[in-house]
């Protein structure tokens, strides 16, 4: 396994004209163009026909996270606007799901637009009419950290969870490169049709192209599907600003998988496992390394995969089946039906994939960790794939077209 820490990010760039960034989705989700790369051969189709390019008995793994309305706009009495972007819950909460279910008040890590106008301890107020009475949301600036602020949010209806409060007061946070205001249609279209567990501030965009029509065609061909939950953080848009990857700090995200998903993976290891989206892929590969750790260290230490550890402990690699069975054994010992963990894994050229051999993903920004992942998956011909997409009118980034990539060993 080559150590990717020495990679220069400048080797993973390309020219992306502004007009190639999709500002809106297509009218029909499954009409988006689909680039197929297999064994270095590039062809194209549309998502509606994706089943035609997949062998039967394949397992698709989707990320069923749901985007929350994480942007909150408060107006000060003086007229100035403070924008609060909710990143992730305070560490006092064990996971995002627990935090989303809190009532009356909560602590959250946030980015703040106009922070210089907001004094520490000052209370902001936002009021709407709900169920024929005033519903009030308050925000109090608690303290500043290195990359974010801690904000206490409180509301005057003890029956409402924080997830419900965000839905009532917040706005869907479109990616920063979609340079327009959020519109009503984004509430539906910047969400997969199978979104379920609330907690993401960005959509798992590879899944935006899937419809019931596509799912029915996959089912007719005996193609199975299953789900993981990884709540996508704003770090997914974090640019690599360092010259070499060793100096870049990868964002960390929480994921949850079920016992049945792990068993499904075991049953398909000798077939095909396709991750729908980079978040699904990160989850599945992190799951392998959790299984490795569970055979070598105390289980309480094994619920997190840090940025570089998979490259530092390559001598501990075990067969994928054994690693997955370790996780099931651990869950049995703890009497758990689901496993929740945190991953900071960075997947870059030199990484050896253990679970996934197919990836469905959109086209990513130059010099991004997501592009590094693609390059790790299909090898040096990532440039040919992106050149093809640029030369054949594919639409890029979150609302753009996508690709079916088969792993290049």
C-alpha cells in the first residue's frame, strides 16, 4: 500500500468552467446523464437505464441520511442579519440522532455570518406563527472555538424536537458553489427519494438521480439494495489548501450500520458491491477497518477510524469476511442491532479497497478529497474520465450528472 501522505494536491486538478457547474437539477431525476467507466473504456447512457449496466445479484448500498434545514437567519433589533449555519452537535451528545431528538434547548457547533456583530451572551430571537400561537427560537452565542462557534438554541414548545424546529425555522443549505438563493423546489430536489434519518447539512448527491422507476428496474434484474446512514458534514466542501496531503486535516463524520447490512455485505463479497456515493463508500471501507481493529484492540477504542491509521497498520489486514464477522460478533456481545462509529478516513491513490468494487458518484471539484477518492478507485485514467465528461456536455457537482465507475485493480 503506497502511502498517500506525500501526494501533491496539484496533481489532482483540472479546469472546471463556471458554466459547467449545474445550478439547478434536471426536471426528471433519472434523466441525468450517466458516464460508465469499465476497464478504461468510457461510454454513456442515462440513469433511467442504469440496470442495463449492472450484473444481476449485485448489491447497491445507499446512504439514507436526510438533509436538515441547517441555515438559520436572525435579524437583530438594529436590522443587521446574523446567519447561523448548524454544523454538528456539541460533543455532550453521543450522536447526531440523539441531538436531533432533543427538546427545549441544545448546544450546537456553528458557523456564523456576521459574527463580529454578535456579542458573546447576546440573545437573538426569531418568531413565527405555529398552531395559532407564537413559536420563538432563541440563539445565544456561548463561546468561540478554532473553526466554529458554540451556540445554544432554545425554543418555547417542549413538544417539538430540534429536528422539527429546524424544519420550521431553517433553510436548506445549498453548496457554496451553487451561486443562487434557495428556492422552494430545493427542499425536495436537494434530497434523495429515500432520505430517512435527519442529520446532514449536505446531500449524498449520487443518490439524487434515483427514482422508483429505477428501483423497480433494479429489482426486476435481481439487484439488491441496502442502506447505511452517514450524516454528511460541511467538511465535505472543505478545500485542500496544503501542498501535500499529509498537512491536510480530513473532516470526520458519524455513520450507523445495521447487523443485517453487514450480513448482506458478507453474502455479496464474491459478487458485486456498489456504493452509491462517496459517503457510502467511506462507510463501507471504514466498516472493514473497524472489524480489523476489533480483532486487535480494546473494543471501546475501535469506534473511530482516524485519518491515516489505515496506512499505518497495513500489516494488520485480514480478509474482508473476517473483518465483517468481527463486527457482527462485537454487536452480539453488546446486544446491539446497529453499530455507530466515527470516521475520518482519507481515501487517496495507494488505498487498497476491501469491500467495494463499484462506485456511483457525481463529478467533483478540482483539488478535493472527493476527487482523490475517485482517483484511488479507478487509477490514473480519472483524467480521461473527467476529460470525456467535460468534452461531452456533462453537468458537474451536486446538481449535475454522474458516473458508474468500476474499480480498476
